[in-house]
């Protein structure tokens, strides 16, 4: 049965108010910006955002007032600096107060790994001695029952939905992703449901020709959205490069509340869909992000 | 191409370029290095081409490389860093290598640093109602806690170099000798701090001024440091980047995005 639907329908059906949502699981690449923008347009409220670093997507959702709580290792603008909306929310309660549950990249990975394993927690030596244990009350310090040494127990997380951008998927959500994966697999397995956003929808035979490249079992996928360019300004290996300047423009534009409202209007609120977004971006700019060359992997033989 | 001068004195390189050169010298040949972001990305490329051809770079997003990326990286997840990688995988595998003790050296940056090498990238002021909310740990707390040693790279300003950080995001030596063992960290700790003005080493878990960059002095470093400065007996001027090192850095970052 095909799970293909529009971004609008996928967000309306599977990202209700109050959801806990993983995005940006691959770190700096494959960030589902198109999905985030649809969430903003639909004015979804009281979300819990879960992710390692998220780049500027979390900052945008926070600035748009969609977020009640952030469970993350880092929120900001990777190549340009601080996230102004995140700062305003934490420092001044603009647009409203935000609950921040601090993690490191390792502990957020362990939380979702535990969630995917169905385990209550996973122990680590990381973060011992840090004040992160003070501002994340969910962690527990303990002693190893085996060696007696100090350990930190990282509780599992099972988010409502993981939104994962991938290179290609079939219409059932059997999806191929390549490049570094960050915590994409952990997020997929820990979450109740997965929304796949794909650059391309391809025949099932292409996916099963290379099962090692499949991200997660498709029976967890609730929606497949075909959205070419849906990760812009983040990069998608083999499809397009990172739009570095866009991050700097965002950084400059969102310095003030008024500037943020203007940016949000121009790039999200007053934009109907991704096609209109790219019209605004301009053909020349989009062409500048195209691959300079193809680098195909050697085929592998699954013969028997 | 003209380059801005360093702190008003006549230099033919920028503070960032001498920092990159100093950071590259912290990498020993054959080491497994957690490369971090920004300047350390360039330091890794420089070390590989100079004295450490067998160093291996780990990127927490899930990448292992034995060659520098073919072009400048703005983030570690940029497509040129993935093409030609030794391994493209999950972040948890990078963190597992770190926790397993396989990583010799990690690089991290900081907004606020104290004389025990503790770093704060989370909250200035009370976390309940912060004066400034900083982005958070990312992987820095993991690198500081779990690598065999780590090196800090940051801008040197008095307001950043404080007696005690408001919040320990990435642990150095806590409140001094024995602290890491006491809290349960099994090895590691900071081995150097490279700033826009100088390089610190560590003695008895405390930062000690090892060298000041050309144009600086013990006095100028002391004036911009918020704790009672300790100075190594053999304190000296930081070695300037060589012409060869500058050529490599500028070939890698021709627009000076990170190094100017």
C-alpha cells in the first residue's frame, strides 16, 4: 500500500499539537527543512523537539512559537554562530519560555539507542563531573554493579515521530540513505512512527537490490513525502551541496524580533510550498548548489 | 593578497593562522584525532601534510578520514568530507571509539574557560534565568570527558578567561588535582589551550603560560586573563607559522573564511 502523501497531509496527520519530534538526526546534512516549514505554516504548538544539533531548523521552530521543550545537545547555527531565536526564548521568554533538557551528542544518541532497544537506560562514563547532570534531572548517577566504578545512567527516549530526509525511497517507505548517518537509525528505531521525506521516489526493486543501504524497516513508516530539495539549505550527498550563505543571511536577518518576523514571512509563512520557495531562491542560486561531479560507488553483488 | 595585521603589529599572518599552526603541532604522527569544528578542521589538514601523514581524523557526525577533505569545510557534514571517507557511519560508533579509549586527541572550543581547563558553552549566569544562553555541548563534553587528552582553541578575552566558569559543560581538571578521578573520569584532561594571544600547557592540573604569540608578552597576556597567571620557567615566543605552513593553510582556506 502506498504511503505517498503531500507534506501538508503528512504534517497534518502525524505531527499534532504536543508531539515529540526528532529532526536533524544526521546532524549537518539531510535536515528536513521543508517539513519544519510546513509545521510552522500549520502553527503546530507545544512540540518537544529532539535531536543532536539541528542547525538552524530548531531555531526557526522556536522563533515561530511551535516549541515547548527542547531535548538536544546543541541549538544554534553551525557555520554562523548563535541561534538568535533560541537565545531570545531562553533569556527573555520571546515568543515564550522554553524548557531545555541538556544533552551531549553521545547521551542523546544513547537515549534513542535505548529507546530503539526497548531498554530502560544505557550506562556511560561521559558527562561525569559536568553541570549537565545538574540541568538535566533525568540522568542518574550510579555505580557499576560489576566493577563498582561511577557511571551515568542515560534514560531511554521514545519520541512520537522521527522526520528523516533521505536520498530515495519506494512508496512504502523502504528508504536508502547514505553518507554519515548521525543518529538517524537510532531515531527511526526509537520513535513510534517515521515520516520519510525523499529526494526521489523509486521502484521497490531499486531498494531491495541493496538492502544494506536501507535506513529502517518500512513497517514503522507512516508517510512518504516526495520533496526534491526539501533539505535545502542543508546538503544531500549525491543531490546538492550546502548553501552556506543562506545560514549567514539567516543569522543576520534574525538578530531582532522584527527581522525574524520578516525572514519568517519571506521564507516560510508567505510561501505556499517548496516549489514557491525555490522560485524565491532563484534558479541561479539553486544551480550554484548542483554537484560539480558524480562519484558513483562500485556496484555490489548480492548474487547467490 | 593583503592580510590584516595581528594586534596592531606588523605580521604577515592572522591570529587564526598562528592558532591553526600551533594546533597542528599538537597532533602527533599516527594519532587518532577527534577533529571538531572550524580551526581544528584546518589544523588536521595542515598536520597531515606536514609532520603527521599517518594521523586519522574522526568526525562525530559519523565519519573517519585518513586524508583531509579536498576543499574547505564549513561543517563536518559537508559533502566533500563524505566523498572519499574511510568510513561513513553512525555517530554512536564515533562516540564508542571515544569511550573505548581509542581517541588520542580531541579539539574543542569554548565561550568561557577557567585555569583548570573547564569550559562553558551552555549558560552564562544562572541556568534558571540565563544572562546568555549559549548553544550547548554538542560533542564537546564527550570529547573532554573521554579522549586521552584534549586541546582547547578559543579567542582570548578577559571576560572569557575567568577564575571559575559559571557552568562546566566540558570538564577539564574541575577544581584541581585528583578531581577527574574523584568524579569518575578514567583518563584524559586538557593538555593545551591555544588562544588568539598565547599557548598554555598544564602543570599539576593548572594552566601555565607556555608561549606568547609574536606581538604579545607575558604582561599583555596577564592583562587579558581573568585568573592569577602562572608562567612556565621556559616561557618563550610562539613559533610563527612557516611560509610552507601558510601556503597550505591559504590553499585550503583561500577566502580566509575561518582564518582571517
